[in-house]
C-alpha cells in the first residue's frame, strides 16, 4: 500500500506489552514520522490476540523485570505514542485487554471483527486504569459507558465496540488487517501536510491532558501494586477464578 507503513506485534500468542516493546514501537513511530514517504501507519499483531496487555505473574507483579512493582517506565514509553505526528490505524483482532486496549485506543482509528474482545480490566485485577485510558476512553464512548467498563472489567465484542464508538469499522475476522490497510491507504490519499495539520488542530490540548491524567494514574497504581487486592486479582486471573476482594 503506497505511503502506508505496517508495524506488527509479534510476541505470540498474546502479544503482551512491556517497556521494551513500547520503547521499540515508539522508536519506530518516531522514525516513520520523519520519513516523508510514510503518511499513515497500521498497527497489527500476529497470534490469537491483538494484545492481552501487560504480562502479570501470580506473584502480583509484571513478569517483565523493568515493570516490577513500578510501572513508571512502561508508561513513559506508552505516552510517547501520543506525541506522534501521523495518523495510526489499529487492526484489532482477538483480545485488546488492559494495556492492549490502551494501545488500540492510542491509534486514531480501530478496525475490528465480531470475534474481538475489548476490556479495561484494571479494577478486576485490583488496581487503577492506566495508559491514559481514564481520559481517552470517556472521550471515545462517553463517561457513563467508560465508567461501566472500568468498574466491571467486562469484555465486549467487536459489534458492541463499534456500536458505542470504541471501534470504527466491523469486518470479517479474516479481513481486519486488509481493511485497516485500506483505511490507512484512504487517509494516505489525502494531502499529507493538510492531514497532519488537521490532526494537530483536533488534538490541541488533548495530548497534554492525556499526559496529566496518566501521571495521576501512575501515582495511584504505585499504591495499588502494594495491596492484597492486587495480589488477589492477579492470582485469581492466573487461576481462572472469581477474585475475592477486601479493602486493603
């Protein structure tokens, strides 16, 4: 596809995110922003999931050493995604959960399928939402819908995601990537300077607010990482059972 770059997550089967993965992704996006031949980027993934988020072990900390007990570097790299210049389209098949949802929402548009699953499951794991989602999710789907997804951690399919505005296009599962590339190609067919300027205007104040909200998210997450509720949430997820929370 002319003027379209494809970036692909390849940590199969779940494409868990880590500070290193986000750093590499952000570095690539910075490079593409500087490439005059690229006008739009598609973020896709191999395996059964778009991204199941961070990889939490049963000990109650991320199994990626750089994120253990303190997600600061994880979110430093994640927030770089909001400083990009050119539009991004996410090709969301399978699960986009937690930080994986955050990655999908960091894109300008999302193409998905009925089989996809979206979830902001942070509270179900015993901690505060992150990735700037406290700002971005209500902007996309409204505060009421976002609150419902945050508080319950429920998973919704691609059809509901499109219905509430979380995703933009619904296509058959086997067409998600091709349709995302087609949308990116349509965007790339417009005047690139005009697209970038329009995007910058539409995002005036937005990036700064996402960064400010993420600072608050990070502050609270550090507290929650030390609680018994967080340990219980991660243990319950690993055991595929219903968590039993107290107030710790």
